[in-house]
C-alpha cells in the first residue's frame, strides 16, 4: 500500500510541478523511448511488406479469374490495409523524430563530454555496453559507473 501511495505522490508531484525529480530508472525508460519506437517501426515495416504482398497476390488472382463480387472487395481491403500501414508508419516516424530530438537536447545539456558521448552511443546509436566500453577505451565496469553518473545529471521531461 505504501508503494502505491509513493507512486501516486510522485505522479502528482510531476504533473503539478512540485518536486518530482525522475529516478534513474525512470530516466532510463525516458531515454529508451526512441529504441522502443524504432523497434515498433521495424515491425510495422514488416507488416506493411506482408500487406503489399497480399494486395499484389489478390490483384494477380483477380486478373486471372472471372470477376466475382467478393474478389473485388478483397482487393480493396488488401490495398486499404497497405495504405493504413503507410499512414501509421508515417505518423510513428514523425513521433520518432520528435522523441530523438528531445533525447538529443537532454543529452547535449550535460556539461561533461564523456557522459554525453556515452549516452549518445547508448540511447541514439543503440550500441551494447561492451561496444561502448571498447570504443571509449574504458572497462565495462567504468562505463556502468559513468552511466549512473550521467543518469543522475541528465534532466528529462516527464512523459
């Protein structure tokens, strides 16, 4: 019950501008929004590709066979589904651009260039910790410590 009260208190504080600094875990989730949306976009692209294949196969069957009322509707539905995916992908791409810009601004507000580089590599380039450590010439443990420091310093907008 106490946990529920704390969660409500934090939500209320963030919503009404009273205190409410995000925790490092919340900041991490805020920074990961771009990665999550990019993954969703890849799935939508695959679904759009399948919808196009379906529209083309329905059209091919439609042209080969005698015209039947049901065939025409299936062709229209397949094309409409493809167009729906196109529109959704366009909207999500615009949203991704906005999210990436928010994340970039928050990262570049950090004074320490090492912390900026680390966060850029992780949350905009989506690199694994081991690769970041190698590229920055730090140990894995040092990268995780620097990441904690970067999260403590970054200022994120509430979602």
